[in-house]
């Protein structure tokens, strides 16, 4: 047994309280080395071996190097000590505790979870597990009021190719007019890129955090949008750009005018005075030398108080959550206070961070509910778009991403195929719709919350920013209506099948060199099996019943019914076919 591969620590994601009296623990071990994993556990103050209970840890997943085991430990007293008892494939038995690995339990020591405090419980909004989120880039979605169009508004057409400074006149009135369309699609949460006053088309250079940008409407329009969206059963999530402001923000204008004498000089990271913006800014900005986006010093008490006024204003107006821009570059202390403040205003408000890499540092229950799941997108891009991964590699990459986060965050992570910051996924697939459809099927059935970027459902294409931000196609002759119907069907299936929204995940089939990938979602005794043929050839598929545990099945996509033979389920899949079996 390779003891160097063994790993556990008493923090997320390896030790996560489920409630005040149960702790979910995970163990990492060398791939293929552990035959059985047991957890011996007791109250921290128990000294006798006879007081220890024994719970079997189940294998949960494998990546390229490791196996992962998981157990739910009951602890009536909220205090826990535990040690792993491992049986190797070659018959060896060792204990693994805080002191290391030993054949003697006492020498291995024990891991200690000192006390489960109520404040440490990671609780995410219940509604978010049932959400299908639709991302709207307001200037490009729908123009409902020509009177507020910017002076440089360009023609809204299928041939439009936006530049970085293009305006098309989309607004909140247009979204209100489109709510029937969105309800028909089946989505139930709308995420807006920034809508606050700003000189740009994207609005990530905020000038006034307390004012709706005039090209999008006014406060009355926004209040009406909230009312109408809620009436249609849709939540509203706004973009919080707190890493930086725009250079027209009142505090930064004051610094430009008064220099070192400005009362707001410490709101930013000014290197020297006077402040200069060109040819190179002498202050910190978003990304590299973006003078119109000066970085905010969120450690500053006054900055935090101001931004919290902004949060209160819009949260109390009735929005349902915040997506946090460049969230990984803002200090953790700010986000901890932010979470407490938002949850005080509305415990059911959702908090989603933008983090393009492993985000576990923000997902310990004290900062975000979850993140935009770019780790998911990376895996999906390689398997479906590039087709550079086989099923085994795809499964291993998914495991590495999935095992990084606690289940509470994973269940509400925004699983995106694309966004306003990436090329359209249909473009990534070489505009091969069959690949795109299979990726969408996976997105709608995998663990987490599907995020649809506006226009994907009708077949819009586009290279990376700004081309991915073309105006929405509203002429039905220009829309892929068959693809829209496909999205509708998948969303209905997701909504009608509880395991797809809340269930656990288990790999069913992921053979090396194979394009066929299958997995099972399980929830309260119900199973849903998903089988995907990611290739342009027919595939004979043989699936073991021990993971599925049912003989009869129905494909929710086609209505086809079948029955397993013996201890296997035998299927024949056409090129790029997917199945959702119940």
C-alpha cells in the first residue's frame, strides 16, 4: 500500500458537517490499492476502544492517480474523534490517523473534529438546486424601448459583428417583453451582467452603483422587471463588480481632481501622485493596465461600508442573489463579511463567485454558496468540443474537479458551457450540432446548476469576446427551432426527475480508449442513468446492473423502453446519441 498517497484533513472538502450531528468525511488513497475502508469513530472524550463505532466508507470516485472514499459519521455529542482502518488489495491492514499510518490503532492517532458549531454549517438556498439559470448580456438581448438607445446604436441583425465599443440598444424593457419566451424555454433564474450606470456596453466599469444605466431603463423599469419575473417564477441575480470601479466613479473622480488631498485616496491602490492614466496608469487596475477600471481597496472600512450600502439597496429591492465579478482578487475578509450581511438581509439570496480555477478556499461555508464552474467547462470542452479526451480521462478530470468542493457547493455550482467571456460552445464544436447537443445533455444531467448563455438555445455562434456578444436572434426564421425544442425537452426532463437535480453521482462506464460515458444519479431510492456516445460511429454498450440496480428502463428522451438481460444492460447507440434512463 502506497502510504504516501493517503490524505485526509479535518477541513473542507475532506471533512464537512452535514448538520449538527453528522460529519461527512473523505479519504484519498492510491488508485486501486484499497479493498475496504472503515472509519472508527467516537465522542472525543471517550477513551475506551469499545466505545468506538464502525462505519464503512464507500468508494465514491477515481481520478488519474487516486481513489476517493466517503462516509457519513453520526455524532450525537457534536464532538468527534475518528481513525481510518484500511484493508489493502494484498491483505494488509493499517490504521491512518492524525499521527500517521500504523498497524497499531493507538500509534496512528485520531483525527479530531472538535465541535460542530451551528455557524459552521454550510447552507445554500434550497431553490438553487432546482434552478436553470439564463445569462443575459443586456445590451445584446432585446431592445424594448428605442427611446433610450445610445447615440451610436448599430443595426440589430443576424449579420451584426460587434466591436469592443459597439452598442445595440438592448434594455430591461426588452427583457420584460421576453419573459414569456424565457418561461416557454423553461428557465427559472435570470443572471444579468452589470446593469448599473457605466459608459461602456458591458458595464463592468461602474460609474454609479446606485443607478440603473439610462440606456437600460430606470428604477421603475427595474422594479417592474423584478415583479414580472417573480410572477413568472423566475429569480433575478445581479452582477456585483466590487474588485474595481470605473474611472467615472465619484470617488475616483475626486482622486483625479484633488490628488493626495482627496478623502478617497485610500479607496484605491495609488502608487504616487499626481494620478496619471496614460500612457500607463500609476495605480492598480483590473487585469493589466486597464486605466478605466481602478482596483478598489476592499480592506478599507469606508469602501466596505459604501459597497454594503449598495448591497442593501438592491437586495432589499427584491433581487434574489449576486454573481461576484473577479471574486478571487478581492480579500477573503471582505467576502466573509459580505456573506454575513447578505444572508442577514435575505437568507435565501444566492452568492456565486467568478473563479476560473480551483475555488475551494471560497467554498468553506463562510464566503460563497458556489462559483461559476469553469473546472466543469474545461472538462466538457476537451471531451465534447476538442474530443481530445476519452471516457476514462473525462471521468478522471470530472472527479478531480468534483472532489475539490463540498457537496453543498457542488449542487449549486453554475455549470456553464460558455459565457460572455468565452467563445460560443457551438463554435467550439466546429458548429457540429450533434456534439453541441450531447454536451447540453450532459450539462442538464450532471451535478450542479445548468447555466445557459443567451442565444445558445437557438444555435447562436461566435468567437471569443466581443464576437460571442452578438445581438440575440429574434427572427424565428433565423433561429434553430429544433434546438430550442431540444433545450425545452431537456429542461422538462430535469425538472421532472429529482435525481438529476439533487442526486448523488456515480460513474457507470468510462473505459480507456472509449467514447462512451455513462453515470448514475441517485436520490431517495430513485435512479437516473445517463449514457452518452461521443463519437460518429455506432457503439455496442454493455452496462453492469450493480450500479443501476434495475432491470427495466425507459429513455426519457425518446420514450423507448427496454429490459436488461442477465446481469448486464445491453444497448446500441447511434452516433452522438444520448439516453436518460429511468
